C-alpha cells in the first residue's frame, strides 16, 4: 500500500513540473539543450581537469579489477599470493615486504612486541558464579 502512495506522490510531482503552454515547453527544451551542450563540451573548455579525471578513473578501474580478482580468488579458495602472476598485480601496489624509505626488502620476521604487549587484554571483573 505504501508503494502506491509513493508512486502517486512522485507522479503528482512530475505532473506539476510539466510545462502548461508552448512558451514554457520551449524554455524547458532550450534549457535542456544548453545543459547537454555544456556537458558535451566540458573537456574542450577544461582539458587539464578532464586529463586528471581520466587518470583518476583509470586508477579506480584498475583497483576495481584487482578487488574483483581478489574476491574471485577468495570465493574459489585460492588465497595464496605466490600463485598470482606478477603481471596481474597492479603497478600501484608495492609488495608488502618492501620498504620505500630504505629501498630495501624487510625481513619477514620483525618481532617488535614487548612481553607486556603479548599479555591477554583485561576482560573486567570475574563474576562470582564462574
């Protein structure tokens, strides 16, 4: 029932926004044509912005492809990173064992935890019943 009320509301809004005479209809068409023309010629007026946008979109697509590939591998049960060919790893991501500040590989074992860091977290007062 609520669906019908919502549909009736939006149909009423659309009807109220429709032009009532020929002059208003021509104004609506002219405004729509101007908006489409502005959107279509945006890159001609702002080439730097379009170039940056294309680069950002390319990065987005690359990350989406990588994420989809990871999801498919997870679903298929193939979570071993060594089995993935290096050509499939996007150039945006550096290997996890690479330290860019020293330009050297990092040892896989960097045990930097102190003994107190390894202690179990406090869970609150124990109840008398247990």
